[in-house]
């Protein structure tokens, strides 16, 4: 898990993939839950599909947020760009760790 967090701190999104059955593992784990084989981190393209989105009006966390499917992994992140629509392509433009230790993902929508 530490290796995953080290990449996130550098702004690089990677996921664990099983060395034996090639299953993508989420949430991150060094071992496959299916076959218990060792897994390794693999860099994936940050393109995804916007599944759902909403606007937050909460103080200090205002903005557009959504659920994005990136290579079969579902992430919650901030969405930039308008207009938004379900099923649109988005690209991860940034990821990292906030000062409170929480992980963040930022996506930008593609104009149609």
C-alpha cells in the first residue's frame, strides 16, 4: 500500500494488477483477492467515463464532483469543465494527498 501512496504523492495514478490472473485490484492491495498471488503496480491511462455527478454547496468544498470509471476502477473526484453529461469522456488531470491525509482525484471533461 505504501508504494501506491508514494505514487499518488507524486501525482501518478497506478493500480495493482495480479501477476498471475491479471485481475485489476481495487481497493489497492499487494495480493490478489481471487487467487492470492502477488500483485504489482501498473500505470494506467487516466481516461475514464463520467457515471454520475453533482454539485456540492458545502462550505470549503464547493464544486462539481462525480463518479468516474477509469479502466474498470470507480473513483470519486472533482470534475472541471462544462457542460457535463452522463457517459462523457473525462481525463484525470491531477491526483495527490491533501494535508489531512485524504486522497484526491481531479478530472476534466472533454468537450463534444
